[in-house]
C-alpha cells in the first residue's frame, strides 16, 4: 500500500498508509479529529486539518493533484460577500418579475432568510414557491458577487427550473441527481439542491457527491430545498442534509446518532452491529436545527381554499372476502416455501406479506374506485388518481378520456400529459406516486383519489399537494379508500410519522409513542 494524501468522495482528506504504530499515533493526535474508514482502508479528516497533517507527516506522504488544488484554493479564499442588506436590495424581491408575477410575502421573507445564510435548508411545504424564492436570492449573489448558479434537480423538474430562471433573466447550470458535477469553477458558485431528500441516505453516490460539492473551497452558498427533509420521520435522514450545510450537529455522526437516533450496538449474526434507525429527543433536535432549517405550512402563509380528507371504508362481500383470504394465504405459503429453500429472508416475512396484502387490496378496491371516479366525472369534476401499482393505474386509465403518468414516459411526455389535463382537454389524470407525485402542478383538479397510501407521509402529502397549490380557485377533496386492517395500519403509520416530522420541523411540544413497523405487522397477521 502506497502512502498518500487524497481527496475523498465526500470532500474530506483521506490518509492512506500501511500500519505503522508511530504514524497511527500521530494521526490520532491530529486536531480536528479524524476517523478510521474500514471500508476504504484509510483515515479521513476534515479539510481544516490540512495544516496539522502536513506538519505531522513532514512531507513523507505525497499529495494527489486534486487535493493539492483544493488546498491551494483554501490558501486563496474568495473575497468577502457584500453585507446582508446590500444583498437583499440587489435581490429586488419586491419588484415584479419579467412575466408580471410578484412574490408573495412568505417568498420575500424566504429570500431574506436565505441571503443571511451560506448553508440552509428551505423546508417549506410543497406548493409554496421554494424554486422562485431560491432563484431570487441567487440573483443577488450573481449581481454582487459574480457567482454562477448550479442547480441539482430531478430531470423531470428541469423544465420548471428553466422557465422560472427565464422569468428572472438568469442563466443556470442544471444537473440531475444521477449525474452531479465533480468540480466547481474558481470564480464562485451558488449551489441549489432541489428535492434534497434524494440525499437522505449518506451511503449513496448522490449523497456523497452532494457533500463533496458542499465542501468545495469555491462554493459561495448551498441552499437545500425539500418539503420533506425527513420523509420517513427518522432523524438519521436529516443528518446528510445537516452535514451538507455544515451544521455543528453534523460534525460528529456517532454523537448525533446516539442523541437523536437511539444509536446503540447490538448482536447480529455473531457480530456487533451499530443500529441508528430510531428517534429520540426530537424537541431538542428541533430547537437546535431551527436557525438553519425553515419550515412553514401552507395555512401559515397563504389563504388557499381548504383541503378536506375524506376516508372511505370499504367492506367485502362473503365471496370477495373468501377470494381475498385465498390469495393472501397463497402468498404466505409461497413465501414460506421460498424461505425454507433459503431464497428469501425468514425475518422479512411480515413486511413481504404486508406488501402483497396491499397489492391484493388494490385489486379489490378497483370497483369502488371506478364507481367514485365515474360519479365525479358525471358531475363535471376534474379528478386526479394516485396509486402505487401500475396494473391499477392502467385499469383506471381505461375508464375513458384520461391521461396516464408512469415511469415509462420521458420527462417531456409527462409534461405534455399534464398540460393536456391542465388545459381541460381531459377530465381525468391517473398517475403512480413515483411519477405524478413529483414536480407537477395539477391544481385544476377539485378531487384527488388515493387508492392506497405510500409508506411515507411525505409522499402522500406530495401527491395531494400537486393539486393543492398556489393558483387554485376551489376547495380540494382528497378521498382515501381504506380496505381492512392493512390499510388502517399503513394510514396509522403515516399519521405517526407525520407527527414525528412535525415535532422536529414545526413547533409541536409533546412526546410521541413510537412502535416498530415489523411488530405492528406481526400483530396484524396474527389477528388475520
């Protein structure tokens, strides 16, 4: 193994060295502290430790060119930014846009808030205009600090970003989360990461790429946009975003997980494994993150027409119930046969069966869904339907004049389908959650039907809020079909996770009773 200093995948210094007691002692004494990465067989240090590393290793370790360039930039920092009041004035948030629109009061407040922070998470609810707020703030950085604007966003949202930038006369460099850039130019960049919850898993390539850009010496500011920064209600999902904005809480991951994720060691398969998937001390986490995480709800910012949720319990006839039970039992028997052959994990049976249960239930909900959609269409209403299953979506699409949004369409085709619905060419839009629940405006609809709910409250909320947005002129009714205890469990789980998220992002001051999903599913199957 060759000794060297290199730039790591997350923008930190990696020290590669064969075992040497003297060198190891020197590395342990470095401040800021480093940590040993077993998977990469190297030590990792923050960039701030560069001077101490050079002094301790005394030229014995060569520095790779990429890291050498970063360290040279750190010795030649960019000029200071103008004062906050000058940036706010340059943003001109109170002036009309090129297309005649004006920012709402909450958007102007977001512009001022972003310009006061070099790293921040704008976590406003979906539909509050985070894109425009971030671009108006970035415009001030372009005007006074000669920055360029780099946007990371899902490909399906690039058209929206281009349209909003055109209204401001801004040039963007757009990248998808699948292919983020690895470098930034010397002049300075404002990085805006849209749908930043794409980076909630710190082990993925896109999360590591975001952290690398966030730590780049030529980065002027990083603003993360996400209406669901904790999609599943777990503080561990918030950690990569806090690390990207250099929040003090994210400088020691193990400590963060011990405090807020119920981090602990447990025996698994004869070895000790670190577990950090829980949630604890949420009120304290909310208090400590509030300065750099801005979360506001629609009812706090806009006078939108109300959104009503209507729960529609469904019952099966005797023959249908027998067929349902038969299909489920076949699924359970098949899973257990495969587990006995070692093809699937025995301990994952409860979740696998619940997934199958939801798929079967989706089929049995179709008659009620068809009847409701036909009734609404006969009344002249515009309807959006969301489902997790492609088969269900295709069946509903066959009802008549409608458009279908699935992953089989490219981004341009999806937008064309949305435009047809919004223009009134068809009264019905049917979509899967992963496709229709992201980035589109569907506020022509007065009714949205959720055949079943996704696992995470953020996805359910996003689907509804495609229709409940700025520009709508009528109340929205959200219909939730609920068949049996499986749907009741998932809906209860969504409510529990939503409360946990609100406790961290909002101002709720109370404790929550939390239960693990596998245990809840096992109880469900036992009662079945």
